[in-house]
């Protein structure tokens, strides 16, 4: 037998999980709530609201990137447009992940165009030149980065699944910001 897991020494052995009978009993309660069990620690309504704001943010980002993709002109347009399109597609994947999680939490994704922009954290700025477009996208990504970071802090350890999703999205938004600042530096040469 392994002798390496006795670090605490004297402390009486405590079961890692709750009593299995109790877990089973709780799982049977409120089964209509699907993935949300009584052990769910976060404030579900607040998490759903936050996720709906994140969803609006992603959709505004998709629309802005699509506009920029179709409007990109000039000698650098092709490579920059390809980047815009890739970001638009990744924001779409985020929007889908978030919608899926909202449903798992017993909420409904708010996909109504009405009020979309006011629910969104980032803005929809069209931008005239390629440079303007990239700058606006970078600003929007930086807004998204800060808002995801705050959401992660709010969720804490109360909803590990939502937290993991948000952390994955945050990592992609940071890559987007990095891509855009690289493009800016190249165009500014
Ligand atoms: Fe995103
Ligand atoms: Fe992004």
C-alpha cells in the first residue's frame, strides 16, 4: 500500500465526498432542474444574467468583425480580413458555448436584437480605415478581457464549469488582442 498520503499525520480520515446516500438522495430532488443540483453553490439568476451580457458582447463582436471583414480594403486587406473572419468565427463559438451553459443552468439565452447593444460590454464601431478597424477591435477585446476576468472572479469556486468555460474564452480573447496589436505594429511600420 502507498505510504505517501499521510502528510497530515494525526488528523482523522475525512471522506473526500459527501455521504454517498446523501448525494443520491439530493440528485433525486428537483430532477427537472437538470444539471443544476442542490449542491450548486452560485447564485444561478446572477450567473445567467452575467452570461447573457457576455452573450450580447460576443454577438456585437461577431457583427463588428464581420463588417470589418467585408469592408477591409487596401494593400494589407487580405491578411487582415482573414484575421477578422477568424475572430468572428471564434466569437461565434463563444456565443454558442455561453448559450449552451445558460440553458444548462435553467435559463434562456437572450438573442433578441432589441437592446443587444446596451446589454453588450463592447461597442460596435465601424471604423473608416483598416487601421481604425483594427484599433476598434483591439479596444473591444480589451473590454472583453476585463469583463471576463471580473466574471471569473465573481464566480470564484462556486460554479467550476462556468468558470472553466469563462477561463477558456478569456484565453482566446487575449490571443485576439495579441493578434490585433501585432497587426497594428506591422501596419504602423
Ligand atoms: Fe469572444
Ligand atoms: Fe475576441
